[in-house]
């Protein structure tokens, strides 16, 4: 068996664990926290609750909210300036993947200096980062668990994947109650992102026994609990989605992803489209493409999706993909890229950019740019 390594933050999971944030920040040495969030999380009331908790505990804080969907290099650079100017000592990220990735980018610059572009790729961060505590308010990105940080270079119109062991947060507090303020659209997009993390990492060439079980359980939970979460925001269903998202994060952080995420990253850079909005169109097409090189594993995913198997491995794999398309359609998720993108003129550039994305390296089938363009056209 090849050598594997497995990194995770301390994970504190459960309803009401949000209240432990100040204690956890103190355990990381906090006296003056940089709290990173965004206007959407403010409107949901969680930023006010976070500052109330910090105040009650006697901790100082500086608030930074220049976070947008597809977080930008400029916001990361500005946040690092604020951290230094304000003499903060611990970063607390509160929100979905965008504030958490912004916070990770800030931590990278505070610890290592330079520009965030200097660290694009795998294992470029050589120096330690300031302590990072994450509180996800969505069940999907897995950024609170992972070694990944995805930042958009606005000049080059591309998303940079920065991957390093030191980007794993110190602590992730996963309180499922924080997802109750997500609307149905955000719950759906976040969960489908988590599903793509689980499927792609399960198929990854770096998957291991330590990641495969988490990935399959994540797929199973999302298939069983996503409809009830979207329809009625049932607390039990939302809690299961938080578990599934955390499991998918454990898996993809350590096994890597595949061309679905290479394409999603590049689409986000060129079209500035939301990350969670493209996976329902891309994932079935990418699964079909990969099937040639990992049929048994695809059959495993098919069994998990359908809750049973068909007459042989190929039928089970194909059945799972078809089931997934119908599942997305029933839930109202876009199964065509044409529903979320304004035009198809950028697709050739997307396929070239995706070939360079670090997630392509761990895909089970090695693509060329023409194949990636064909996948985009098929998903159109
Ligand atoms: Fe993702």
C-alpha cells in the first residue's frame, strides 16, 4: 500500500457549539481576534451573536467583511494588512466557503508575506500561519476542514488553488443550527458541492481507506436527507447535511478532487458564477467521463446513490448517474450549464484553464483540453 497522510483540524460538532467560540479562541492564544465574515452572514444575525460572545468573554476583536462569492486576491491582501495594523493574534472565520477561504488567504499572507499568487499550487507555504478557528454557516464547502484555499486572481480571471498542510484550520466548530438561516437555494447548492467533494475524492488517485469510507457515507447522507432539508428545513435533516459536509471535507482535504472541480474553479474565475451552482450540471457528465477508468468504484457510488444495484457493475454505475440527474431535476437544481451561464463563448478558455488546475492531477482519467471542452459542451 502506498504511504498516505491524513490531516484534520480539531472538530467540535453539535447544536449549540457556536457558544464555545471564545473559549476555543482563547485556547489558541487569542486576546485580539480578527473576525472575518460577510454581509449575508451579518444579515442572518450570526456576526452580532459572535461579537456578543466575544464581548461577554472579555476578548477584543476587529471585524473584516470584504468577502464576496469567489473571494478575491485584493480582499485577501487588504485583510492581511488589517490583521497586521490591528495587531490581531487569532483569525476567526464565520460563514460559508467564501469568508473561510478569505480568512485562510489572510493567514497565508500574514505567516509567509508576499502575494497570494506566490503560493498557488501544492505545498508552497513554508512558514507557520497564525491560528485559525472556523465556524461554517453552510453545509457544503468543507473549507473549515480542508487544506485547500481557493482565491480568484481578478486580473487573470482565474481561481488559484492553494493547497498546504498549514492551511488546515486549527479548530472547526460545526454547529448545524447555523445552517438554519440558509435559504433553500443556498442549502441545495452547498449540499451539491459537498456531494461533488465526496464523489470526486472517492474516485481520486490519492483516495485511501481513510477517505473512502467518509466519502461514501457522505454521499449516502446527502441523498437521504437533502430533500427534507430543502423542503422543510427539518433540523434533523440539516444536522445530517452538516455531518455529510464535514465527512466530504475530511475526504477531499486528504484525497484531492477531480476535473469537476477543475472546471468549476475555472468557470468561477472566467464567469464569476457561484461555485455551488455548476456542480449539478458538471457532476453527472464528469462521472460518465471517468467511468472507463474506475468502473468498480463508480458502481460503488451507484449503489450508494440508488440504495441498491443493477445486474452488473456498468449498469449500476450508469444507473447511479441517471438517478442523480433525476434527483437534481426534482430538487430544482440546474442540470445544464446554459441555465447558469450567460453564453458559451468562454468555454474554450475554461477547458484550457481547467487542464492547469491542480485538481486535474488527482482525477482518475487523465484528460486533454479537447476532452474537457467536450465535457463542458455536453453539460451545456
Ligand atoms: Fe467545492
